[in-house]
C-alpha cells in the first residue's frame, strides 16, 4: 500500500508555526517514502470556517514549498456521506441516540463523580447517559447524536488496537472497554445542526482517502482511542498514527490560532525564508 498521509487544518485562523511544523513533517515523511501527501480542509464547523483563511493557509503552504497530490478535499462537500454513515451505524447497532443535554445539564448530572474516575474525555465532561433510552428516529434539529458505549464495547478479545510511531507513545495500544467507558464516555457522532462531529468525520475522511499514516500533533493523541473504536465499529481498517511534539512559545505555552506573532504570514512579512521557518521548528532545510 502506498504511504499516504494528509494535512487537515481548520480554516478558522492563520497558519502558525505549530501547523506549519505539522504540515512540513507530514510532507517530508510522505516524500521520503515516495508516498502521497493529501490536503484536506476541516471545515465542518461552517459558523467558524472562512474561505479567506483557507486561501491564506494554502498560500502559506505553497510558499513553504509544499506540494500535494490531487485536489483539496473539503469536509463541507461530504455532509451527506457522514449522515449516511451514521444512519447505517444506527441501523446496524441500534446504539445511536439523540441527545438534548446542554453542558450545564451534563455538569449537574456529573457533579458527584466516583472517586478516582476522570470526568473529562475528548468531548468534554464524561456523559452520564441521560438520553440513552431515546430512539434514533426521535432526533430533532437541536439534538446531537451520541453512541451508546455500554451497549457496544466488548471483552478484550473483541476490541481493537492501534500502532503509534510518535516519540511520546511509540508502540501498540489496545482500546479497552474500560478506557472508553471511564476516559471517553458516549461520544458525540454529530452535534446539533451539524452533519458529524470532528471524531466521526475524520474517521470517514481518512478511510475514504485511503490514509495509511496519520501524522498530527500530540494534542490529538487521546482522541485516537475513540477514532480507532469508531473505525472498528464501522469495519474500517486503521492507519498507523504518529503524534508529534507541539511547538510552544518562549514561555512554554502551546501556540494558539490568535497568536498572530507566530503566524507564518507575519514571518513572511518580516522577510523570513522557508528554510528560516524550517530551522525554527527543528526541521532540516529543503533538499
Ligand atoms: N482539523 C484538525 C485540527 O485542526 C486536525 C484533524 C486531524 O489531523 O485528525 O487540529
């Protein structure tokens, strides 16, 4: 299978040093393997995505010397596919249910957690299951859709694993029922008024584009357990994962979209070259 990876920014702000590192690392790894590097725009959240940011991000990536294979894929072109995948999962498992709980409802229901049980998962507070009994067909536009883990997770012999090659967690990792139930909680498959959640859409996108290696920041490592479980439930084969270190500012803080000082366009305006950017994040100059 051809080594295939992707860079998948959300068009909600400028490309900053942390994104650029992620893109260049994935690009270098793909080219080093004679593989494919794909570009995807994660614009699920149409209330925040802007075409201007997308244009600027792509322009900065071209300036950095990156080339991608095939056309740019946009999540907003695949809302129907996400919806169909959720429908079939609901039919096959009976475990998808509408959920009307707002954050404050979940906080109230989860305010007395068992000792030692973490309360936060990739979707925020571990969901206490309030809406689990609601039938799928009852969804209203203001409901989210969740997946009933208690009804679907199995014993270790029937649970998936994934391979990680990044520096912090290299090795094979099992996705256990216990991990999902205590650290993830019933995942959101689609938010209210949205076709899919980030975790669900990414699983479909990576499978549809035959991604063999997901290369992305360490901040998404924990979400990998959930994404691998969703692949398993959908019968999709998993990529290999590589979570890289995060680029931090001088004070050790993670870079945020609003850190305009670390935006690639700011460095460009100040006269930096693409190799200067590569040096700043510890990558070798372009060959
Ligand atoms: N769109 C996500 C982000 O901006 C990345 C998705 C992924 O790499 O899985 O962080």
